[in-house]
């Protein structure tokens, strides 16, 4: 995984490689940031550290902060997203140790690291940096809708949390394997940690939402692709504003709809049925035309992790027939995914 | 004008009356805050001040800061909303003068007054206050889309800056004249300055945009109306995210489309044609149905300030015939506006 190029706007230039910190969580679900890093950017991770025997491991070597620093780590990355985004007091000693061993701290928690007195004090004494991923760049312009040079792909979804980041990462890799110049443009905390840059779109003030998306994928050479990680859903009453600003500012030439075939309701909101894939395609084209009249859907990415191989292949075929578009699961890869990738480039 | 009720989330106690500051803008459109105050709350304004002969005036007496202070002014109110909400360096001397003359500074710009070193320094020396209207409440929840009790009206537009606030204020007054329980819910700086409460929707972090709109118009008695000031436009590539979050969170029963018949392009963005009124109606119904399946358009508010009386009346009639909806200019009032108000209540 290449880091995003320096023009990726975000003032973030994360100190890599990382030591992944798993805290004291005893369930993998809460450490999805660490697992995302270990899966998508293992070359950026020298090892992992947790507080005692928690039973949760990414499979990377277990290293203390001092061992990690000796192995070349530049920062300790908090790979845990616990409820409320707070920083438990029980973690503080480990983070102080890490700074004293020479590591910066990288966090995607809601709480600002500098607001934790013990960390602020240690940072001052050691000169180490406290880096909050959730802080957008300071100088975001208002969006202007100007057509930029280069090609753009955006992943959108029938809902949140069903594969938009994974799909964008997989398409970015597939483009690179084909020798196509491409950048993965990260819009959420895990994506930013993987890419080493990006903009946390959900933390941007709404007046600047489309402007932030414009900043994230600047003018480029004509054949270059920005593969942009989507956020939220136009049909989610909590987050549609984020999705629309990202769509308008990204002005994608091509989009991929991400969907979980086992999900029937919008996550966390039982009163809202999930939209159909066709509805998402239609609305994305309708609204996306404002800033790119040539926008088109190039395919559908299904999260088939709960289906068998045969069930998944049957679903790809039936959905492809009904939608008239390539349908694949990037995690399963194979011919369906190759077809989808090729259709993006048509 | 009655202040919004205390449940309107943001509680401000602004130092009044104001001296309206017009900066160096040479177009009325950019001074809409000053004009809104002069039109809707003249009793709160002792005069105006601008940097030289700009050709823009609200008609209030021209007073220096010292003259305004003698006349009883308590604050200088920045009546200008320039692109991006920055504070031009050329304004600083006038604001420093005002503080030295004894006035606080009230601003709705994106930039925080206290972040401008010359102003922070003068505030410290003189003891005057720097008041930023654009600071949203601290604890905004994520939107949940739950249907709330009471009735809601939202003004929407074919663009920014063409009458959404005026229309909401006029409809609120008309409702009150009919003895209907109603609150004006302010969403922008001028509205908040007039109402004394509200939420600056464009300053809310996008993840919380619909949640802020839900907070702004809470559950109420069945016959009560919240008349909500619209923001931006679903067709404006700079601000559509704000408009969509406000639409979803407001879950309006009724909306009014505001339009300026002389405007052909989206303001500040020459590459974008203005949408038609019919397009705005269709898209608002389509997207608004997510949180209120019964949403309907009750009429069209035209800004006919550049037309003669006869031209305006002819336009009301022709647009009403073509759209099948009441069409009026609230500033002109009369039978067309009465028809529009009655149609909201049907």
C-alpha cells in the first residue's frame, strides 16, 4: 500500500511504521482499526502491544514500545475504537512509556490526546507528537464545483459500515497491479491511518463538506485515478449530508455501490428500510450529475462474508443479470471482481 | 419580532442596540446580514458604518463607532457574509476603533474573532467582548429520523441568498396574526441575531447536521408550527450538504420554494445554471420523503424586488397557473401572499 501523495491536502503526514496498540479490549470488534491496518498495510506495522493477556491479536509480533522503537517504529497507533471514543485511564501509563521510548502517538478517538493532562505533559517533556486523526485540516475552502483534471472513482453504499473502505482499497490495488497511476483517498480514520493522509469527512463543518472533498482529490494528470473512500449513505437520515457533500466535491466519473445482502434495515435505525441497489444507483447519478454530467455506475460490491462460496457466486450472477452491471465481492476476488475493475476503466 | 422560545437550543444574550458594519462590500447581496437586521429589527439598530464610499447602504444613519456609542449602541455587528467567512485585514482597524470607542463586536463569520490577534489583543486591553454567533451548541446528537409531534414548515430555494429567511419570517408573522402558535426557528447568523436564538446550521460538523435540525425543532403540541429558515440549495455544489441535513432533520410537513426570477446562474458559480422551481419541488419532495412521507410544497415565494408592481402581479399569476400552486412575494403581501399562507395551513 503506497501512502497518498503529498498533494492529498490533509496536513497529516503520519509517522510510520506503527506499533499497533490494542489496549485491554477482549473483543476483536472493538479493535477493528488495528485489524484494518494489519490487513491492508502490514508493511506499515512492526508489531502490536496490548495490556496483558486479552486474547485479541492481529497476528503481528508482540513488541514493547522500546522493542518497537528499536525495530524502527515511529509511532504507537491506538487501534481501538471503544464506546464513546474516550481514552481509559488504564491506557495512560502505556502511552507515556511509548513516548518515553521515542514514539509519537496516533489516535482516531473522539477525545483529543492533548486534552489528557498526563499525555500533554509527557509530550512537552519528550518532544513527542500527539496526532489526532479526527481533526480536519485548518484551511478548507468552500466548494466551487469546478471540473478538475484526472479521473475519480467513489464508493457509495446502501448504508454505513458495509464495505466502502475495503472496496476502495481493493480497487486501488487492482488499478496499481494493472500499472495504472492511482491514489487511494481516505475519508475516515482507519483509511487515513492506512494511507498516511486524507480528510476525516464526518468531522468537517458542513459548509465546507464539498470543499473538503474537492481538496482531497485535486487536479491530476488525465490518466490518473483517485479512488475515494465513501462515507454514510444518501438514504441514511443521520449521515446523508456527509454523503452528498462528498459526492458533489468528489465529482466522480465512476461509482461503485457497496451493499450487504443480509442487511434489511438501516443500521441503528429500525424504522428505515434499506434502499435497493437500483435506488442508490439512480439517486447517485441524479445528484452526482450536478458536478459531473458523465457520472456512471460501474458495478456493485457485495459483502458476502455471511454466504458460502456457491451462494455468493449465484448472487453475483443473479444481481448482475438484473442490474446489467458487474457484481463482485472484492474479498473473494476472482473473475467477477476482475470484470468489475475492468468496467471502471472503460 | 418575538424571540424564539428558550428550547431553541442556543441561548445568546447579545449586547443591543447594534451599529451595523458593512465593511467594504460593493454588492448588497454580500451585506444581507445588515439588511436583514435593518428590515426586521430596525429598533435594534442605531446606524451603519462602512469603509469609504461603497455604494451599499441600509438607509440607516451613517455613524462612526464613537457617534454610535454616544447614541447608545452596545456593539458593532458585522453585517457582511463574504465568501468563506473570513475577516479581511482591511477591516481590522475599524473593529479595533469600535472596541476602543466602547463597543463589543458581534460576528457571524466562520473565523473566530478571538483568533485574530489584533482583535484578541484589543479585547484584552479594553475589556470589550468578542461574540461569535456561528458557534453551535456543544452537545448535538446524531440524527435519528424519529417522527416528532407538531407541524413544521421549511423554506427552501433555487439558490442561496434569495429570500428564505425573509419568507420564513413573513410566514411566521402571518401565522401569529392568525392566532396560530408558531416559532421562527433561525438557522443562520442573521436569523439568530433577529430571533435571539437558533442553530447556525452551516457551522455544524456534518456528522451532526441532521441531528442539529432535529434539536432545533423539538416535539411540540399537535397544532404548533415551527417555521424553519432554510439554508443553501440542494442544487448548489458548495452548500447542498447543509440543505440536505436540514431537510432530513426538519422533516417538514410543508415547504415553500424561494426564488429570484432575475437570477439565471447559481450565485458566485457561473458554470452552474439555476434549477427551475419545478425541479426544486420535485427533488425536495423526493429527498424529504425519507423522514416525512407526507411532505408537500405549499407554494412559491418570489423575490420581485427588481420588478414593478404590475410585472410582479403578472408573474404571480403566470407562475401560479403553470405550477398549480400559490405564488407570492411576502414583501409585497396582499392577496397572493394570503393565499400562500392559507395553503400552508390546509
